[in-house]
């Protein structure tokens, strides 16, 4: 029987050695494969062509032999030691590089250093992960022969854009103070104790500019630098009563004793008049600057200020008029009116609060409130008349969870509260008419201009037609040459006015669909929303809801908390 064996050659590869003997079991490609599988060389790469050649040559040698005769030895290299190979791929954006290793077949494995060298030769220069290099080398060494193993070995670094410059207040404003009641030692909050009213002295730091940052440079794995976008700069604004510190140009300091107030990108300090209470004994106050009242404003008194008015206590049946903001740490209390049985325009409230800026208070009842910006009532607003250009927010600054019951509100943008209306069905009317009336007035003015241009255009067109119909002997080409350009001018102006009208009408519709009432907890019966010529009233109780105007109707949509 022919003998088959596997023998190392001088290249450290493996030869198949066949010693032909006629007779016995035949040698086939399958039996040679079994021999290899049972050997220590199973991991080496097999050369199937040489196996077939060896079997064919064996058969040729055996064919002429007599039984039990021996033929010449046959030797073919059938197994080869193959080292691991590696292929490096760089991503199209050059932000990552992958290494794919085909594991060794009895040959040498790749070390982490060899993988690094191969990557560097492929153009990867930066962002290597030492941990991944070692991990890939170990993983490839453990894999079955001729198996692919891939891993990301290098990553680019995205450039981090710089941060914008910002202005950081160093003192609290009165508005901040009312929203942060003083904490007691036992952890409870005393809603009546809001701490000392903020009053700065000359030289006190008010605000600090935190400069922009340039950002952090990034890079690709091929070492191409990635430049960040620097942050946007802003200028520290020195409002009235303040100045830039001579010691630090990023610090704003006070130039006088007064009340600090936030403005865009800075602060200002109002001259202040400070008084404990406003009563009959002190008389009314009319001051150019800001007024700080530590206690209450009592019935019948009037406080007028060109700046802010800050009240540490309550305002009861009094009048406050400010050119800035009004902050009332306590509540606004007016005398009771039977609003349900009296037409809203016939009511004169005993307390009147008016500010060109915003108004902040703990609560309000039976009050007349006029405001150029927003109104924030922290707890509840009862049976009051409001005329505000901005937003009405009833509740904490982070959540509108207060109560709006009864009254008449003219708002500019939106109304937010936890509960709107009451179980008794108190009439609660909210009207968004400010901007609507303004838009309609502008549209009427445009229509007047349009009529003038239309009349003029028609008049000129009639004149042109008459001139064109004249017989040749009476024709007036010079006059026609003057009238035609004039007609074209007015026709063009009419087109511009029509476009302006369309834009205004579109803006009006967009505004009407943007306003809304939002009750985050309950929307009760008797709440009426008026948007221009459209209005509707709730006839039952709803859960969290929003009243809106859409497609010429007032609708109520449920608020779904996700």
C-alpha cells in the first residue's frame, strides 16, 4: 500500500511525500485531506492544486507497476505557512480609520506595533487608540485561520466651536427677588420674607462679561487640522448710572446709589427714592427714577415713577404708575365689584397698576392692570381687568400652575395658568384685539391709498383711450407720450400697494392663529376667547386644554403630556 506523509521542507512549509506501492487502499484527495486534518499542520493554507497533481502523478506511477512493486517517490508542497495580512481603510471624511486583518494560517501574527506601522504607511497619522491596537492584535491571534477581523483603530477629533460671550449679572434685580422667597434654617420657605431690597452703592460690581472662547481645534486621522468657529462677541453695555470698571474692562460697576435693573447685555442703575410705607402721612410719591417701598401702599395713595417701582408688601386700593417695571412682593388688593352683573366697561377698579415694562406680583384681585410687556402673577388673579401687550403668566416661573378666575383680559400673545375659570362658571373673558386692531387699521389705510391710485389709474386709462380714438388730423401724440408713462407709474404703484395689503392680511391671519389660552390643569365653564370677529365660550369643564383660533373657528384642544 502506498505510504503518505507530511514533511517540512527548507522553506518551513510542508511537503506531501508519497511512496508508491502497487496494491492495497488507494490514495485520494480525500484521504490526503484526512491526513492533513489529523496532523499538527491543520492551520496552514492547503494547496489543493498540488494535492490533485500529487494524486494524478501517483496514479500514473502505479499504473505500470506489478502487484507489491515500489515506484519512485513523489513530493509536492501542499501546505504553506501564511502570515496575517492587514488592510487599512480611511473614511471618506477622514474622521476614522479601520484595520481589517486576515488572520494567519500557521504564519506570523501581527503585533500592535505592526498594525500601527501599517496604518502609518497608509497615511494615518493621528488619533490612534492604543487600547484598540492591542485589542485588535489579540483578537486576530485568537481567530480561526484566514478569518477577517476588523476594528476602528484611529478617530479624528471634531472641532469644538467656541462659546459666545455672555453677560452674567452679579446682583439680583427686583424681579428675581420676588421669585426667590427666603429659606428658613429648617428648610421651609417664608413667603413674606423676601430678604433685603436690592440697593447698590457707588463702585459695586453689577455685571461681568464672560468673554467668548475660540473653541478647540480638531483634526482628521490624516492630521489635517479642523478649525473651530469662535464664539460670537457681545459688548458689555453700560446703562445709565453705570460704567466699565477702570480695573477690568469686563466688569460693569455702579456710578451711583440706586436700584439695579437688567437691560440688554448690561445693567443700569436708577436713582431711587426709598420709603418704608406710602400712607396718608407720607403723601403721594412722584419721582424721576425708581421707587422702593419696603412695606405697603395703602388705600387711596398714588406712586408715580419714571423708572421701576418695587413694593415689599401689599398694594391696597391704590395707584401705581411706572415707566419701567413694577414688582410687588405681596399682593394687589382692590375693593370687590360684582363683575358678573356689571358691564365690564362700566367698572372702575379701586386699585390701578400701570407699567410700561412688566408687572410682577404674588396675587391680584379686583385690580385694573395696564402693562406694556408681560404680567406674571405667581398665585392667582381674581376678577381683574387687564390690558397688556405681552403675555399673561399665572404661576411659578417654571410652570404656569396658578388660577385665573373671572375678569376681562386683553392680551398680546398668550395666556397661561393652571386653572382658568371656576366651578361656578364665572365669566372669564380673554380678548386678543391689540394687534388685530392695529393690523386692520393699517389695512384700511392701505385700502384708502389703493382707492386713490385706482381712481387715478382709471382716469388716465380713459384719457389714453380717448386720445387713441381721435382721427389722424386731431391726434395729439405729444400729449399721449406724456400720459402713458404717468399711467404706467400709477399702475405700478397700485401693484405695490396690493402686495403690501396681501402681506398685511397674511400677517394678520398668522397672528390670529398664533394666540392662545392654555390651562395646564382645568379649563372651566364660562371661559370666553375672542380673536377678532370670532369668539366662543366653554360650556363644560375640560382637563388640560388649549383654546385656539383656527379656520374661522375657536377650538379647544386637549393638551397631551408626554
